[in-house]
C-alpha cells in the first residue's frame, strides 16, 4: 500500500499538484525525444542478428534510462530524497569516464591534418570505446571515421587459420596431413611438412617477403601458382617442427590449400563462409569489396622525416592469404564476438588456435593457429599485429576480462605503434584487474 504523498509547507497542495503535472509533462516530452533518437541510432550500434546473444544489453542513453526509472516510479517514491544513483546510470557514467580516460591517452598521439587511426574497445561484447583520429586522405582533406576501411595486413592470418580449422572440423582435411596431399607439386626436400607446420610457422619454409628481389616486383600481379613457384625451390631453413620462424610463405600455401579443398577462391571462401554469415559487411579480400564505406589511403613518413607521403604500391595478389584482407574496427569487433561465442569452430579447434604450439623437443613457441599466444601483465592474451605498405595494425583479446581491442592506422611509419596504442587502451580498460 502506497504512503500518502507529503507536500512541503513552502507550497500549498494545489500549487504542488499543478507543478507536478508540468514536471511529468516535461519528463514525457524528453522521454519521447530520447526514445526517437535511440531508435535512430546508426547501424553500427544495432545488434547483429548473428550476435544477438552477445549484444543483449539495450543501447539506451543514460538520460533515457534515468527517465524510464522516474516514469516507472510510484508517486510516493518520486519525491523521496535518495543519494544513491540507479545502478544502470552509475554503470553508464563509469563507461563514459572510461572512454574519456582512453581518449585522453590516445588523442594527443595524432594530429588532425596527418594520417591517423581507428580504435575500438569492447568488453563482454559491448562497445566501451570507439573513435577515429587524423585523416583518412590527407590530400583530399577527408577525416578518418570509425567505420573507415583499411588494410589489416597480417591480422588476416586469423581468418586463414580459421578457414583451415573449419575445413578440418568438417572432416575435409586433417592438421597432420602432408601438404603434398593437396599441393602434390610442392617440393619438400624429402621432409614431411604438415598443415600444422604452416599454421604455427614451424615448417622451415623461408619467408618470401624477406627475399632480396621481393620489393622490386611487389606491385606486379601474380597468380597463386606463380607466387608459389617464386619460393617453392628455396631451401628449407630447418627441419620441419624443430623451430619457429615467422613465414608469410606458409600462410600463402594455406590459402592455396583452402582453394583446393573448398573449390572456392580464397576471396570467395572468406566472403561466403566468414564475412557474410557474421555480418562483416566492410570486410573482404582487397579488390573484392561488397560495401561502400570510405577507404583510407595509406602513407609512410618521408625519408627526411618532414612529412607523410603515399605508401609504396603493392599488388594484393602477393600477400594473399597471409595479409590481403581489408576491414574496419567495427567488423573486427564482430569477428571477435563470433570467436568468443564459438560461432565458427568446434570448441576444441578454437582452443588449439589459442594454445602455444609445442616443438619436437618439447619447447613451446608464442604462437597458436593464427594468433600469437602471450601474456599481458600476467594475464593470458591472444593477439596479432600487421604491417603492409601504408598501414600498421594490431588487435588483442584478454579472454579472462572478455576484452577486445583493435587498432588500425593508415601509415606504415611515422605514427605511434598500433600495438602500443592497443596495449595502452587495454591497460586502462582493465584498470586494477590485472593479477598481482
């Protein structure tokens, strides 16, 4: 039973009643305005149909939440003096404060008239920070926006590794298969090179991007076969499975295996099996884009260090499955949400991807399948960086905190490192949550 409402002796009951009617009329007007604004939020704030179980919290503003609480409250409680803010409002205020702290650390690193970056931080599938800095195109004066498309470079390896694991889950290949089963013309020097060796950079196959002749011809289109021919006869650096040596060649071969097993081009495979199902509308093998979002131009610091200039031209047929994808931080957040939810892979396969590989001598290496496996201040971290002419990238995940950070920058030299920015943002987001 509701208590009778008390009126202050400073105002007669009738006056209070009229004031109360006006107060709730104003509240209702603000409520309807806020509701309309919330419904009209841009598409990047809407829940993805494939991610509904992760994006279940409503995207209402703190003001709207406050108004809902006021309008739903009984009249006897509306006038009560309370010093405790509603939990939902307190949480929203904390998120705003967190975003402000991250921005205060990152904003000074970029200039408005130079190349910049896009940054996203999500926690438990919810975006807590999303912002762009600098220019997407300096010559045209186009500022960077959070949904600007950029090359993600070697972060692409996560998608290639996942493609291989999807085919393994379907029984179409096994990770201990000899690669000659799918690439019979590939010379192995009498050694057994497996798919797992390629995934973990333990094959001994030399990295083709380190070849002295690579840079001179990197803007010439090549077929998959032509690229494989360019490095297949190089001597192995070591016995497969005995050492770790990062190799783009290995991931190039994984792309060729995906094509052989699936019957699709690599571009079509990642589009049909990953990007479209996950709602990653602005992600693609470069040259096969489906979306119309703005593309950033890539830059590098000039040799004199005085200014930025366009990055070197490179044919994306060369990085291929090792680094030819483009995306946005929004799409990468969708990707991580799918990874966290186990949308694409069996749990056992995903766990292997996040597990440090063990060499033949029992020593482990800091790499799983498409992810680096390390620790950040004592906390397990899976991550990957990337560098390609005009762009530098980094993405990390801290599963114990359900935290994901992605940073894309449109310069390969002359800007603060993408890894440094990602680690800084993650450190602020975790706060005092790191183990002692």
